[in-house]
C-alpha cells in the first residue's frame, strides 16, 4: 500500500481534529486518538482511495458517519448520493 504524504496527513489530522473539538468538546489529544485510530483515517492514508479529494469537511463527515454508524462508507461522500 502506498502512503499519503506526511504533510497531507498532518493537514487532515489538524483540520479534522479542530472540527471534532469544536463540535464534540473533545481535547485535541482525544480527538487525534479517535481520528487516527479510525477506519476513515486508514482509508485516507492510502492515496489510491481518493479521499483527499473531499477536503477536510468531507473527511470530517466521513469520520462522523463512521462514529455514528460504525462504517465510514455510509457517508454521502462515499456513497455518492
């Protein structure tokens, strides 16, 4: 598996955890742990999945879909609806 560039991952880690902190009142460390350990993050790490095309709000939505339903593929961004 190819890996997304460290700069790209750092950008998404920061941007998505900011959104998690704002919406859910998490600390940065808790948000980063939850995001980095998610299937969404694993999908983002592989550039062949194309998730970086969605931007930070899209990745946050995908993560949130995973948090609620248990599957990031339930996000409208991945389903394409």
